[in-house]
C-alpha cells in the first residue's frame, strides 16, 4: 500500500487523556508516584503502566467501562476517516491503554478502523492483570512492532505523549501535539503540529495531492 495512518487513542482520539484520568481515579496513590517518572523518562511504560493497572481491584472493572462512556472524541475524526476511506488508506488505532476503553469511546466507529491494538485485561483474580500481544522491552504495547506488521511506502503517526515517542521516531510523517511535540523537539525530529483531525485531514490532502 502507498500510505497508512497509525493513531494513538488517549489524548489523541479521546479529547482528554481518558486512560490517564482513569488511572488517577482508580489508582490515585500509585499514579501520583509513577506518572512523573514516566513523563520524565525515568521509568519505562512497561513497568509503570503495569504497576498502576495491576494495583486496581478487579471488582472495579465495570466502573472503568462506565467511566469511559462519558469521554468525548476530538473533533474531525469522522471527517478524517471519510477522507482516508475515499483514498483507500487504512486507519489503525494503536494505544498503550486498555482496549475496552478504546472500543467504548469509539462506539460505532470501531467498525471503520482497520485495526485496534491495545492492552487487554484479565479480571479473574483480586486485582486486574495485564495481557498484551505486543509487549516490548520498554512498552506494554510496542507501537513500532505494530507498525512493522504493515508494508506501506509512507507511515503516518498521530500522537500526543510519551507512549507515542517510539512510533513517532519511526514514522515517515508525524502529527504531534502536547508532550510528544516537546520530546520530538529535543530529538530534532520534524513533525506537523495539530489540534484537531480537521487539520490532519487538510494537511494530508494538501501533501498527497501535491505528491
């Protein structure tokens, strides 16, 4: 294929950091200690996210789903999907958060994405247990491993934070905002700033129509 788009979920598709907000709500003490370590790159996502999730009692799983139902998507996603569909460009969601949260927020749009790669949860014990088919050396969900499943000339990444850093460094074209933009500035990696998916659609249309 010519192009493919890989998009983060938390703080990207979700207008606010839904997964982070959930961790603060359901694991306040652990998240208060761990999150600064993650943002300052002193702890790996694999270690930190697992520690936070596995401190949450399994009996609260349904509450997590209900918590997700109230979260809004960033504007322009449907229009971006329409644009990509018209050009036969796959849109793949890659999230370091929970699959159930991604699917809950996306709702009917779940059927319009080419794939959802995220962290799964087992609820059979006293506490939540993490399961990931793409666990990497430093990430619970190694987004670059997911990218490597697809053969495309141009791989576009859309993200906003530390979970998107490795993906952004490997992508052909990056749309970055918030913390991710700062990380990429520090690494001299070029990117396109963005605020909503209308801007992403319009910039891609301009780039691809001129190529």
